[in-house]
């Protein structure tokens, strides 16, 4: 029996409107991602309690690149032969820049610094338990205006 | 301000390459070269600080003692430092502190490494609480991918081009041609860079530095000791900056997957800007006083970032400096006259010390075939994984 499960537990929600899960310090309100516990990393805060908080699903591209060669282990390639994928660092309204792979089917030619991206959840790899998912960034131009597909480069 | 100066009595290196031998043998060659350069006997050294290497077993974890034993136990005080790429600066700082406190007289600082082939990947085993493991497992985020993020940002924000990045490689390859310690001593044409495979867009294979075997050593002593024995040619360490970032660190840093939040306000300087600023402040000089710089060109584009982080020009102006030839030997502010990592490849615990060796030769006027005329003040810059600043200012 196999199921679709996140490749890492507790980092993001799944479903219709998936989101990253961060931690908000209950003392100084600073938001951290990935989730944190124990001690607040704001040097002027001695808070030790956090509440889970879903981060904004949309942000702006800080920068982007791709992986033309298969990364080494512990990366688990999704396909054989290897297919390159794009990566983006996206700045969220919370003031946090979060790295992620770019959604399947998009390349660096579909992105520019400052573009809006939305969080989606897609399959990272498949193992004996089934599909293992991860958060990814998808250009919103392709979500809101699917008819106006930019033709690659430019 | 000379109160906190220490003297560089001698420097030495083992040439960079892929020699396939134990790191200890490289370290001993560099240490003996530095001792010979200083004219100091190993038995007169009363402090040894080793730069740790994490890929060479227990001997690498206790590098200070490993080198001391290889040179022959002489009863010196011993320390070992690790700060990733900033290891050498931290080791120097440890030696400097004991000398300035009057607790040691002559210190030998050594770093050496033997490196594997290909991408630097994390050690084996599952480590779900280790960001350096998670970035590979969850994102496939390699080191070149981080360099590529910074490079792409220069292109989209400042209008940098891949041809600019290639020009950095062309310049550094030319600088390193006559450097006997460089691994790559061959002219490179811009087309060679642009025709090499893209590794992480927009960076080509030849934009990214290799990993190498190598070793570098520096002998430090008090200025009084140097003057008494006529050592070192008058080169002084004016500053060693080993700062951490200041919260919130809002520029994404290898190997992390996110930044801290800028929502509550951001520091005046980015982490990399603060590294050089702390060095300038400690030395009591400014960027306008610098004659030569050795910066950590893990990628060609990163050299341009460092030039701006060291305030040698304003943000977004480094490409113009490069295009004008200002950063070439003979220009206004030559950068990486050694050839940089482009010609050396990276040998982590040795690299920050290699930068200091090069500046020492430059300030003494001994950098044959790559001399920056009349250089009196030099600055190094690099950054170690997990928040280690590294900048050293030398002057004569
Ligand atoms: Zn707090």
C-alpha cells in the first residue's frame, strides 16, 4: 500500500491552498521558517514559546537558477535519465526569503527578479511508501492567465 | 594606530593541485617554507595554530597537534580552529590574540587540505536536523546554485552579463599565469568560459572554482620581536575581522533554505558588508586607502559582489570597474593578483591563509610576474559557512 506524503513532516500544509508552516515567537512576534522551538533567535528577545503560523502563499522572486547536472546524494532524482529543474528564492510579505524548486515544466526563461510566484505542492520523488511531495514555486502569470503563455525567453 | 599590530615574519605555501597525498605532508611543506622565509627555527616557535580539515579523519580535527607532531614535538602551545572557508582568519586571530597579550612570542599558523572530486556533498547518513543535508535532500541545492542566485541577481538588478563574468575569469587567469603556487596557469579566453557547459544558470563550468589540495602557512610575532631580529620586511597585520552576521540576516546564505525576517527592521549593513567594515574600523583606515585586494571568487560573479561589499566601489558599479580594467594589475585597485580561486581552486582551511601569503608578497614587492606596483595596504575577504566573516588587512 502506498500513499502521497510530504518528503518532510511539518514544514508545509497540503490540499487546495498549501502553505509553508512557520513559527511565530509569542514574545516578539518574529516569524521564522523553517519552524523553530526552544529559543527565539532575535538577540533582544528571550522568548521560548512559538505558535505555528502559515506563511503567505505568494511572494516575489529574489533570484533564481537551475540545476543542469544531477545533484549528489542525499538528493533523490525523480526521473532516470535526470531532467534539470529550476530553483527560485522568493521573498514573502513576512520578510522571509524562501528557497524552493520551481514547479514542473518551468525553466529560468519563465522567471525574472521581482516576478510573483505562488506556492504549490508537487512530487519530489517516489519511494517504497509512495509519492513524496515538496513545496515549489509557480509563476502566477501561469496560474491567473493560462491563456497568455510567455513564449520562453525574453 | 600601531598598538594592536603584529608582524608577519614569514609566509609559505605548498602549490595547489590534485596531488593525492595526505594533507599533513602539504602542511609541513608550507610550514617549513614559512619558517625558512622568516629565518626562524621550528624550535623557536612557541605557539602553533592549525586550520582544521573535516574530510581527513581525526588527524584533521586536531590539525594543530597533527602538524606539531609532524614537525617534531617542540612543547609549543597548540590550538586548532575551524570556521569553514574562514578557518585561516580565525586561526590567525587566535595567534594574534596570544601574541598581543604577551603570552606567546612566535606563532606558526598552518592550514592544509586534501579534497574529493566533484560537488562538495555532505557526509553520508540521514540527518534531518542538519540544513546542509536537508538542502540537498529537499531541494537539490548545490553550492554552485547559491553562487548562481547571486550572479543572476546582478544581471537582473544591475545589467551584468555572462560576458562580464567571463571577463573576471579571463583577468584572473592572466594574473595567475606566473604564480608558482597556482594550480591553473593558462590563459583563458572569454569564449572558453561562454562555451563551457552551464552548471547552474547563468554560471558556466569555468565561472566556478574547483576544489584543490594545498597548504599555506604564516609566521606571526610581536612587532618588537620582528624589529629586534630584523624579520619579515615590515609587513604588519592591522586588522582581522571574524564577525558573525547581525540579526536579521536577510541575504540567503549557503547552506540555508531561508533568510531571517526583515519585518522588524534590518541592520545598516548586510553580513558581507559588515565583514569589511569591521576590518576597516579595526585598522583605522578606509576603502580609499586600499592598494590591492584578494577576495573569495568561488564564482566569477562573486568577485564582483565582494568588490562592492568591501566598498571599493558602490553597489552595482563593479562591472564598470572590471570593464575599465581598474581591477586588473596596473589598474586603480587590482583584485586577485594571485589569480584567485579561479587559478587555485579551493582548499578550505588553507585558503584564507593563502590570501595573506599573497598580500605579504605583494607588500614586500616579491610577487614576481604579478606585482602590484607600490602596494602598501592590502585587504582580504571571504566568508565561512554558518556565519563566519573573514577579512584581514595588511600594511607596511
Ligand atoms: Zn522572540
